[in-house]
C-alpha cells in the first residue's frame, strides 16, 4: 500500500471513529437532554469530526454531497476524485 493510500485510510478511519462517537452521543442525549457531561462530550467530538472531515476533504475531495461545491474554484468536486467508498484496488485499476 502506498504512503498516500495509507494516509487516506488513516484519515478516513479517524472520520469514521469520530462520526460514531457523535452519533452515539446524539443517541445518549436523546434520553438525557440535560446531561452536561453528555453535551460537553458531544460538542468536543463534533468539533473534532468537523476538523477531521475538513482535513480529509482538503486532501482527497468531498466525503458527502453537501461539501461537493468548491466555492473558491467554482467547481463541482463530487466527480473529480474517486468516491470515499472506492477501495484502493479499484483506484489503482482506474
């Protein structure tokens, strides 16, 4: 596996882990809406998730359709890079 592929995979794993933490915190807060620790946990992990997504997208393109429009370049980025779910094997075959 190339260094770029390894970096991409590590960045994607971080996004997935943080996304899981945010969803779990969301579910917890549904039944404990006034829990200060739960709210702090959610905010901390949501901020980290937003940062991890931004870092991934700056290197490898959009993760989801809502971040596909590059305002700076006025370009639709969704089709410019392989989709995030495309395997490294499929990318190299491209």
